[in-house]
């Protein structure tokens, strides 16, 4: 786990107060923590603590929707407007387009968080309806024709939440609980929107302002109403390991639905990063393919990935955001854990530590939320 520790330390060197990772495999469970989970009390990072997982929530939402597909309540290639009449301006946008980020719906968070801290503070305690968020997206030009190209947008998974609630007749929180949390015994995982609190022992998140050298903002308490089914789930590393492993082992979806979920297209020109149905695939330097999702929400970066057979799983978190170098460094845990990649010899000073992140990952982290650094 030397490489994992190096990646966590690099995340700290690039602005995270703390970081942690939990890796499960045939040899058992290995955990590593660095730094603090609370800058006021200086409480050390604890592997059992809960945190906001951001866009990893998209995979939870996808599982629920695909279960509804299996139950015959909707079809992947059916127009969204068949189930939510008149919601979208284009009848060609299908359920599959939402799950693959190929709908062309603009990501309203680009404007919402154009100025990071003021944007966050303006929505910290606000409660949005799904419709209000869709309206924000539709007030902007569409980014692509349906099905033409990958354009990541939180609006897609807001509509997914609307579909879940329309088809089940219940809040999305109920669907998560009955279909995922309880069956997998994810006791540290919750969806509490619009409550602002993280219950139990938890990590505090710290948001970097756009101004270099500005004071960190404690962003722990917020409604996350601007994201909801796109990013408001709370969890911890053990539960994330359980979820990704169970998903890839076929405990939540049929083999046919897993085949659909893991059928991917590239997200960039590197031919190493791909997106399926609410699921990322990364092709690592050692030839290993891993599936999962990244997450960014104010004050938290998360990675949770598993091999296709579900036998090896990593969950990693750093308690900061608006700090792309920290996010990229945290992503180095993937090469370290799944490929056994080790960093160059440790530098003698904290300032030199970021070089180890470059040893472990050659690509900047993909962005799930607008950031200025």
C-alpha cells in the first residue's frame, strides 16, 4: 500500500486536510488514512467516518432505474417524455441518453458555481424542486444533439430522479433504501435531502475559494438540493466497497442489465476513460479494467471502483474540493491499489510531494463539478 499512501499524501500536499482509502481483495481488507477529518478539533481521519460521495450517487440512481427497466416499468430506448410528458423539449431524448450523458441537456452547475464560494453559499441551505433544476438546464443552449456525443451533465441524473419518483410513486430516498441500502446492509449510507447534517461520526469537508491563498470554507452542512439524485448520497469506505463489489458481482442487476451497464464509449481522446450507464470504466496501465464512479461535492472528492468480477474494490476520499491537483493526486490510488504501482522515492520536503502523484497518474482528474483550480 506504499503507492496508496503516497497518493493520499499528495492529495494533502495539494490542499486536502486529510484523505483515506480502503481496499478489499482476496488477501483481505487494507486501509490507510492521513491527515485530519476536522480542522478545528484536529481529529485524525478515521476510516469508519461518513462523508458526502457526490456523483458516486449517480451509480446508485442508475441501479434503481435499471431495476425498474427489468420490472418492465420503462425501456432504455424509450423517449423520456413518454414517462414525463412535456418535460423535455426534444422527444428524441431517451432514458439511455440520460444514463450515458448523451442527452445534450446543459449542466446548470457551470453557471451556478461560476464563482465557487459565493455560488455554494447561495445554495447551501436552499431547497430546489426537480423541476426548478430542469428549468435551469433548459434555460441554456443544449450541448449536443441526442446521442451524438458525451457531455457530462448533472441535469441528466436530476431527470433520472424524476423518473424514479414517477414510476415508484415514492421519494427517491425510499427507492435507495428498499432496493440498495437494506439488501446490502449499508448501515452507514443514507440519503437525507433536504437535511443539511451528516449523522454519526463523519468527515468535515473544506472548500477552496477561487482566490489563491484564501481561507478554506467548511462546506460540510448543506442540503445538496442542487444535485439530489445526481449527488446527495452519504456513505463511508466500507459501504462503498460493499456496493461496488456487489454491483459488479451481479447481486443488484441481471447479467443482461449488467452487460448494458458496462457497455461503454470513450469520454476523451486517451482511450483509457469510458462511460457506460451511470458507470465509469478506467483502463489502467497494467491492463486492469475497473468500473465505478468519481464524486465531487463541495469539500469532498471520492473514487470508488471495482474490477469487473467484483473481487477487488477501492474506495478513496479527500476532504477538499475546487483543487484539481488534489483530485488528480487522489486518483493515483487507483494505479497504486489495482496495479501495485509504486511512486518514486519519497521527496525530502512536503513541497516536493506532488511529484509522486504524477508518478501514479498521468491524466488530470475528470471533473464532475465546475472547478477553478
